[in-house]
C-alpha cells in the first residue's frame, strides 16, 4: 500500500498529469470545431445541390 501511495504522490508531483489533461482539452476543442465545420459545409452543400437539381429539372405541376 505504501508503494501505491508513493506512485500516486510522484504522479501528482510530476508534470505528466496536467499535460495530459491539457492535451485532452485541446483535442476535445479541435473535435468540436471540426464537427461544426463539417456540419456547416454539409448543410451548404446540400442546399447547393438541391438548388442545382431544382433548376435542372423543375418539379412537375
């Protein structure tokens, strides 16, 4: 049990823990930005293709 406590103490004293958390936060932010960009691009592409399709073959009355 003493060795586990020493390992935890060393981990908390080292810089690895906070650095890993910082990388995880940065990765999460990058994922959010990518997802929002992909969603926006997809929406714009969908509306563009719909408009082009309507102009090429208008709907029959």
